[in-house]
C-alpha cells in the first residue's frame, strides 16, 4: 500500500538528528476512493453490524434548486439504491478509515520514540469530509455538515493539553498563521486566516469567528457553533439551526423570524476571490 510506504519514509526521517529545524509533510491518499484496503480492515466491520447514516427521503424538499443540483440525488445515490449495496459502501469507507488511522498511529508512535518528541509540532488535517447518502448525496462536493466537517488535530509541546477538545468553529485558513506564530515567523499582511494559538492554549476561550467553506464559484457556507448559512451563486439560500437541528433537516432561510440571523451570518461571506 502506498500510504504504508509514505509513513515508513516519515519514520525514517524521524530517526535522524539535526541541529536545524525540519518540516515533514506526510500525505496519505486514503481514505480517498477507491476504498481498496486489505481484507483484515473490512473484517473489523462485519456487514451485519453496519448502520446506515441518518436519512430522510424528503430531506431535499425544502432545499432550493441550487442545493438539489449540488446533492445530485439522481447520480451516486440513485445508483447505490439500485445496486442494493449501501451497507457495503459504508463498510468499505469504515475499513479504509481504519487503515488510515493505523498509519497515522504508526507515525505518531514513531514520533514518540524519536528524539524529536518534545519539540515537534503536529498538525493533522483532512482535505474535506464525506457524505454517505445523507441528503441523497455522496462524496464531497457540497456545503452541508458531512462534506465540510473534517479532521483537525494539533499537538504542540508545552501548549496543548492531551485529550483536549475544542468546540469552536475554525477553518484551514488558520493553519499557516498558527504555524507562523508558533515558530516565531512574521505574518504576511495579505493573510485572511487567524492564528489558533489562543484556542490551543484554552479550547474554550471566546472565539467570534466562524468557519467559511467554498465549493465552486461563489457558493459559500458560513458555520458558527449554532448555525449554518449557505448562499449559492444564484442567490439561493439555506439556514440551519444546528444547535437544535444537527442533521440539518429543516431549512429556515425563508422564515421571516430568522432574517436577522441570515444578515449576521452573511456579513462573513467572501467578497473577493483568490488572487491568481
């Protein structure tokens, strides 16, 4: 498996000593499709033990046309239902995740056994979440909770607390400024992101910035601890009270009592694209 070899490379690098700082990027392909890993990982999740994700057939009824097009219910989901292999698809995803977890474990165990364990910053992240049929949608390519929620873990010796969990909403624009601040590097003026150092020190410290995700041209979502607001390029909207509706079943965007919520969240929408 290529990912096994990549981690083995990282472990070899961690055995070396140097009086200079180092940067080590270990990129795993899995759990990207295809979900092909050795059988032992599938055996960890017997098919009769698999539970399907929460699903409602009417979940797209209050989603605007732009959102329905993004969901693509007549694409992957229709094919999965026709094949009758929904549980097998979930099993394959879990098996692939378990394989990936094991590789991350190998790397972290190697770091703990290395001379760098007490002075190395670790940042573990995944590039996107994954839908397994929620809202009749599969893969990434959407702006709801499942495809946008990701793995994001930091370990900073002398700063973070083992086992700490942070409930604040953040996004990946924070990675670079955080690394700069932790390593004493100057911050470029053009950055939009904000350093996470205050949250690394205290996961419950006040944090007033939401996470922002974009998929496609001018399709954005703003996520706070209690709300998700989506605005598509054509102006279609979705609004979810995620504190009380974590599965995002009820789109509140058209309800007049939530106009203020939409206006407050809309202030965070990007107003310019990336510089190329």
